[in-house]
C-alpha cells in the first residue's frame, strides 16, 4: 500500500513539473500584455498632456498605440492581439466599464419578415405568443409562435406568410426550423452591427456575444466613460443605404485648398487634410481620398465636418470611411521600427440633395455563396419590387462605376457595376473571405433593423471604484494567505506547516496558470473564489495531519503514520472535494456574470488543492522521511498538543435539546418571513442601484427622507457602503417603462434630492462616473432578467439539494446518511435565509437576497456536506473495524474522533472569510457574511442535526427490518 502511495506521489511529481512549465508558459502572456499596456498608458499620457487620463485624446491615443502593435509579433512569434487573448484579463468590476444585456425584439423580427397584410391570424398569434412567453418565461419564441399560429389557422401555410424564408410545401417542423435560423441570422446581424459601432467608438478589447435566450446580446465594454452616449449608440436602429460614387479627381482642387487652409492656420499644428493620410489617390480606386491610421481619423473627421469643408467641397459629395481596414507594413520614421498597421480608407460618395440613391428596408433576402466556376465568395441579394425598379435605374446610370453599400455611415462594400441589373436580383463580388461574405449578407438583410433593441440590464462601474476593488481584493488575498500559513505552522508545527504552505503556493500558481490557459477574465468575485478555495485547500491538509496524529497516538512510526494518514484520509478528502465541485458546477450552469467567475475559480482551485495536498505534499514527506528532523515530527505544537485529545462528548445524548433548539429557530424564521419578508435585491425584483460618493460624511436616513417624496411612491432605499461618505441608493421607480429618458429622469431626481450634500456640482459632473464625487457606478436589472435570475436561483438550490442527497446515497449505500445530510443542509440554508430576513436593515451593509446570496447558500451547502461526509466516512470506517459496536456509540465516537478536524477546518475557513469580509470591499461583503454565518451553522448542523437524524433513521430502519424478519 505504501509503495502504491509512493508511486502515486512520484507520478504526481512528474505531472507537477509539466504543469509548472505549462502554467509558466500561459502566465507569461499576462506579464507580456501588462508590459505593453503600461507602455500604451505612458504613450497616451504623454499625448493627452494636461487633458488627463479621462480625456478623449488619452482614450484615442491609447487605442491607437494598442492598434499599432496588435499585428506586430511581440513574444514567441505571437502578435500582441494573440498575446492579449492568451493572458488573464481583468473584469469590469476591477477596471471599470459597462456591462449591458440587450434584447432584440423577436416579434419585430417576425413582423419584418412576414407578408401578413390582410392576414387576421398573424398579429393574433404574436399577441398569444407574447402572453404564453410572459407566463412561462420560455426562451423559444419562434416555436411557441408556430404553435399558436397553427391553433388559429390549422390549414394555414407558413410559406405564404414567410415566402422568402419558408419553401412552399414545407412541413410545420421544417418551417419552424427555417424561421429559427432566419431569426438567429438577424440577431447575428444585429450583433455585427453593434460590434462595428463599438469598434468605431474606440473601446479596447470589448466582449460581445449572443446569449442562449432568444434575441439577447451581452456586451462588456471595459474602460467606457461616456455611458449615455454608448446607450444611445446601442439602441439606435441600423441604417442601410446605397450610394452612387464620385471620382476624387472631380474635386481634387477643393481638397488641395482645404489642405492649404489647415497648413496656414496659426492656431493649429501646421497640418492640412491630406497631410494626415498615409496614401492619397489610387488609379485603381478612383473614389479613394486616402488611407489613414486609426489615430488620425478623429482629426480628419473634424476637418471634413468643419464649416470650411462644407463651403469648399461640392454639395453632392459625402466622405465616408470603409469599415474594414487594410493591413500593411510601415516604418516609424522616429524609431525606425517596422510594424504592421491598419489603414482605413476614406471614399467619396455622391448624394442627391444630401440623400443616398436608395435606402431603407429594401432587401428581402441575401446569402453568401461560392462561385463554383471561377472560385471565390460572393453575395447574392433580392430586392423588393419598388426597390428593384430604383436599383435598375441606379445601375443603368453607373455602368463601369462603383456603387457603395453603407450601413450606419460606414462603407461595407463598393462593387463595380458591370451591367444594368433588373428584377432586383444582384450578385456582389469582391475578394471576400467566407466570413466577410456572410457578414455582408447579414448587413444587407438587416435593412433599417426593424427589430427594436431594448437595454434590459445595465451595469456601470467607474474606474475609481474598479481600482479600489483591485486594492481590496489583493489585500484580502495577501492577508488571508499569510494568516493561513501562520495558522498551519502554529497548529501543526513548522515543518508540516511549511509543507502545507508549499502546497498552498503551488495551488495558487496552478490556479492562475489554468485560468490563463482558459483565457479567463479575473473578477472580484473570482478573487473571492480563489481565496475561499485556499481556505478549503487547508481542509485536506488538516484531514491528513489530524489522521496522522491519530496514527502516531496508536504507536506507529512517523513514516508509517504519515503513509497511513494520507491513505486513510483520501476517501474523506475526495468526497468532500467532489461535493464542493458539484456545487460549483451548478453555480456555473445557473449563475450569471460574477457568479460564474466565482464558480470557475472555485472549481479550479478545489481541483488544484486536491492535487497539491494529496500528492505534492506527500512527495515532500517521502523525500525527507529519512532525515532526523522528519523522524521527530509530532504534528503538534505546545498550543495544540492537548487540543481535542480524548474527547468523549455524548453528542447524540443531546439530540432532544438540539431538536428543540432547531424547532425554535425554525419558528422564529417562519414568523420573520410572515412579518418582515425578504429584502430582495434588484437581481430578483428588478430596479436600479446607484453608488454615490460624497466628499464628507452623510446620514442615510436623512438622504432617504429627502429622496423618497421625489420618486412618486416607488420603493427607495439608502444604505452606507465602505464608509459614511459612500452610499448605495436603490429604487424600482418606473422599472417597467420603455421610455428611453427614464435613466436621465432618475439621475435628475437624485441630483435635485441630494443638492444639499453635493453643493454647486453640475448635473453633468454628478452623473459622470469617472469623477471622484457623484455617481461612481450604476446598475439596472429589468423585470425580464430579474424573473430569469429568480427562476435560475430556485432551480440551482433545488438541484444542489437533490445532487447532495443522491451523492451521499451512492457513496454510502445507506439512505439514513442521505436523510441526515439533507436535513442538515436544508436546516442550514433555511436558517441563513431566515437570518437575512430578521436582520436586514440592522447591519451597515446590504443584506439582500440576490445572486451573490444564492451563490453563498450553494457554497455553504457544498461546505456543509463536506463536513458531514468526513463524519459519515469515519462512521463507515468504524463499522468495518468494529462490526459489533452499536450504531449510537459508533456515531458518537466518530464525531469525537473527527472533532479536531471539524473545528480546525471551520477555524481556517472562518479566518479566510473574515479577511474577505473586512478587507474585500463592499461588492462581496454580503456574500462573505452569509458564508461566515453559514460555516458556523453548517458546522453545528453536522454535529447536532445530520448525525442525530441519521441515527434515528437507521434506528427506524432497524426496527422495520426486525419486524419484517419476525413476520
């Protein structure tokens, strides 16, 4: 058995060497990214000068620097863009920015696709579908619509309603599949439109993705400061236009004159329009004004929109940028360094009274195709009849000329017209990749993007708040790590403590390396997950060391005691870690945003802790087992030598008192539920949160008294966070309203209501989240998102309870253990919820039932099962060792023999949680408070609920079996 343990540890050592190399490889990308981002910040600071880091010039200079090196190979043959993706990024809560969930209206998409004039069933089916979706909170709008339409018109043919999407004769199933695909394509088109808008806005490394729920799009925009402008940008409808073009040589004189004016301007920098371009004039592209790097676009836009440009340029000329840059190599004249840069092309469009030749929702269908004869991708499109006639006229007047396809003011393609195109069917050729052809087809289908886009969830985090979160998270992390190391050495001695601490350090290193390999984003909740995983990692070492102490007391040698300690503790460590991983997986599946970040780091941390504690630390003991220092190990110190030795408490004898105490607690909680209810956060109720920073201490009750009358009867709450100069204001005022001006209205109400505290500050300064005083973060959760979160939370809790029950049943093959564990877990969860019902409004932080609270409940469930499994594992072992011992004595002895481990683990975990609670910042304070209370209750429930219930269930089973035998 020992040889197997040694072999396993040696194999683990080899694996560890490979893991170290792999983790070093991936972590190095983060270090390289940070190095170049620091250089970008230095460059942007020098460019911005006195304007500061919050200015547009700083933002554009920073983006320009990043763009300039994005295609340059900076490390091991990887470009900077690739290096950036392979590193660990910071989440919005650590760097500031916006997190927005958009809902593209699926009913509007169906309306834009349908030919339903005179069809009485179409709108009726839409109305019924809206009702069903609202009642059932289903995500499959198209399927429900097809069902409702079929009920209203059983003989109806969807190919008549959707003639461009559904083929005649298709079954309802095939029609439904075609409509789903078309809706998905149009949402993808909206996603692409939004991505291009965000890129043009200058956001570095945005995350834009389609969610599983019909029509929902998530946008994470780090570093954004102009939040209102971004919201308007996201909600505005896409505008598809077709323009004729005009050769640049027809107005070259005007461009030269405009350039000369800029050079002669004594207030400028001596550069005119054409001086900002890398290249000008191209005989192969007669409509090209020039190509420019991203950093110069703002200056060029300023010149061509100036009064001088409007006076000098022909009235029928409109200048627009092509959306896709051309990449080329260029040499920096100052440094002599050659790098790949993106060049954007400015082209000349021809207008008629300022309007395009054709605009609006004119394309009925578009698709990307591949030319089998000549090779290459092209786009095929069909137009509506009226548009087809206009298109024929436009193409007839522009043979051998270019016609530009423009979306949101950006040129997506400018194909040359070879002949008159009649009938509305056209093919657009170009040097398209497959993805580019597909994107252009989606652009053409989007038209004016008839589908309404609503912001259903919106979180804004100011950069100062993000910086404070980094400092708080890092401080809690360091302090927790140091205290854990001191704790292990104080309880188990210097050498065992150092070996356990070495395991913790490797655990951290492996966790960050694996996060880097997943290209994960580190958030404040993710840091909390890592810190909590550290606390739980100590549990494995405590189990091993406590078991080793038992073997030493049994008279075994140090070498044998260590080997048997690792061997006998393995099953308990495995079971307890697996139950926590199961909880983490449920969080990962049903959590959103920060909860997913917490679950990801927790799962990775637990897996790494199992490997380091069970195998790597064992390897260190094997290497040093023959040394004199190791042979004298006792795994005790003067502080812990007599701790819990020879404990003989009759825990089961107190079961009656325990059940009475539990009954009283349950009764008090039930009364609180009826009298006070629960303080639901906006995650579950819908609403808005605003964090407001003042430059002096304020009193929350006075702020609430001044704000409440202004919100017209809506709920308003004001609580202190961090210190008495910062408050969080929550309200559900007009949360159901579709009015786009509600956010501005609420900001105005807050500004007026807090006027006495903010003094002469302007409304603009008050509402700008990058200021030191005023609103520094905001969050909006619409009722739809709140309903989804509430449903997912209930499912997650129920699933975790079922999973724990089944796992205990499978592992121990005894329903008594499952019933005992379930009773303890249910009591723990119920008590925590009740505690929050009783004490919300009493403590100086938010005690809300929200996603973070549910995450805490689920984590406590996993932790509490961890405790229970250790006791039950010892019961199972004692049954094998002492088969004639009665079950009552077995359980009492098992609790007493594991008491040291139970209290040591709880103590180490509480040590970590207190660090997070005190130092980790307000964002996770409620979460850690629930965890602290849960650890205390969970530890008590293992001893006073799980064990007595398991005993009584087994006793009842024994009576039933005896009765069956007698019968």
